[in-house]
């Protein structure tokens, strides 16, 4: 009886771990089968997240159309993808030059995309541009550029691809957005505004596309960290504001987001919030206790100004 009691907990943990591993393996296989032979368009495929999305969808047997601003980087991504996969089970990606901020050219690029395979099954709007600074220090021209990259660019491409999906009565549109489409963080006004606008557009689009069996999904991570980024050291004393933003600064890895995008496509999720408990709680506080949220934000601004004065 004593030996059984000692071994019970490790065996239980081992069993649970095995079940979790089997579940994740089955989920991964189902996700891969859901995109096999599908025409998948990924914008800004040469970014860290874009590369990881390209990797998981390519491994799943999707027919990729990769878009990016730099031809050399697209070719490098192409070489990286075909060098690690079995050509008998995957398709060689198609490459398309696309600057999502050049709104006037997007419709012509959309025609190129459609000419690759004659249709688009899944459109992943991944391109994004960030800016950080006080409202009064950011020029109106930069505000407009951010809106072009994060709002007008994605919706222009979506509108250009949409008629093809509607005519076939099938398709899926994914917007990789940000938690800042849910809450506004100081010194990121232009970025947060563009992300809020995108969420509003794709929420409306989701309802309108219901009758055509076209799925619309939004994936909202916190901060997407780079491959080698580590949280910056700092004096994170006991402060709700600083504790919250310390958690935000850790962010999520591009691999995590890419795998979640694949799962979102497979299960046709409508909305995903990728955040640890602190920023996730902030979203709910903003919704149900806005005055408390605004007080925390204002406290953070005062602390920042005080720190700057002391330094």
C-alpha cells in the first residue's frame, strides 16, 4: 500500500501528460488535414510571424501564395520551405510582391494572386506596422501611413478577393490583429486606432458573410516577440500598471501564434485572444469597469512622467 501511494501521483501525472500529448497530436493532424490542398494567401510572409505561418501551412500541404515587399526575402523564404519538406506531399509556394501600404496597387496584385490558382480558399491578413510615441509627437502623415498598413490595406485586399469567395460560396478570411484592437495603450494611439478600426470592420464582415458560408476570424495576440527577444530588465516594483505591462512585454512567440492561426482556420473560430491572465483581465476590466481601467492607465502616465522628471 505504501509503494502504491508513492507511485500513484507520478503515474497519474504521466497518464495526464500522455493524454495531453495524444490530444495535441490528434489536433495537429486534424489542423493539417483541414488546409491540405487549400489555396492559402499570407501577407507579409517575410516577417517573423509570416515565416512561421508559411511553415505550418506549407507542412500541412497547403498551396501557398506568399506576399511580401522584398523579392530577395521572398526567395529566401521559398528556399527555406522547400528544403525541409517532402516535395511529394507539399506544393512549391507562389511568390507575389505586395506593399500593403500602397493602396492603389493592391487590386492589381489581387488579380495576380487569383491568377496563381484561380481562387483563394484562405486569406491571412498578417501585414502590420507599429509606431510608438505621444499623440502630439506623431505627425498626421504617419497616422495615415499606419492606417493604410493596418486598416485600409487589409480591407482593400479582402474586398478584392471577396467576390471570388462569394461566387464559390466558400472561403475563410483571417485577420491577425492585436490586443490593442480591444484596449488602447498610451503612446500607441495611431496603432491602437488602426487595430480598433480593423476589428470593427471584420466583425461586421463576419455577420455579412454568414449567408455565403464564408468564415471570418480574428486572432488577437498581445505583443509578438522576436525570436531572440528577452524581457528588458527594469525596476518593476509593486505597481498594477507596471505589473500589467511587464506581463505584456513578455508577449507570445511567433511559433505559438502561427500554430494558433492554423488551429483557428481548422476549427473556424470566430475570435481568439492570445494573452496571459493579466492583459486578458485588462480587456474585461475595460469592458465592465471602464473607470477602474482609465484610473490605472492615468496612474501609469503619472508614474512615467515622474520617472522622466527624476532622471
